[in-house]
C-alpha cells in the first residue's frame, strides 16, 4: 500500500465514522435542542419570528372566538325562528277556526232574520 494510506486515521479525521458520531452526540449538550422541541422556539434567535407567530396566533384566537359567538347566535336565531313558526301556525289555525265560526254564526243570524 502507498504510505499515505498506511497511516492510522483518528475518529476526528473521519467525519462519517460511527464512533465519532456517537462521541459527538454524547458530548454535545442538547438542552437547547430539547428545549426547542419540547417548548417551542424561544430566545433571541427566534424573537421576531416568535412575535409574528404569537401575533398570528392571537388573530386566529380572536377569529375563533368571533366564530363561536356567531354559531351561538345562529343557534339562538334558529330556536327563535322555530318558536315564531309555531306561533304563526297556531295563529293560522286560530284564524281558520274563527272564520269557520263567523260563517256559522252569520248563517244562524240570517236564518233568524228570515224567521222573524
């Protein structure tokens, strides 16, 4: 073998070696990465972006609140429309009954007038 291939390579010199990757993973402090995945982005690196996300999230929360209020109002309106429909049907039935009784009374009064 040529001399340049005979020399022994350290793990640091070989970037793809499994031992160096293990050592790098074990030696590096991954608290920042864990914090990122557990708590979301924070700190000065993510400050402006986090503010934008927070602003958009606040807007989304406001829209959700408005939509929930709208849905509640629509449900209440539907209930009132049902009540109004029931009352109008009742009024229509009463009007029909009144009309029938008025016709009957008018005929009775006509026959009384004829008899007198």
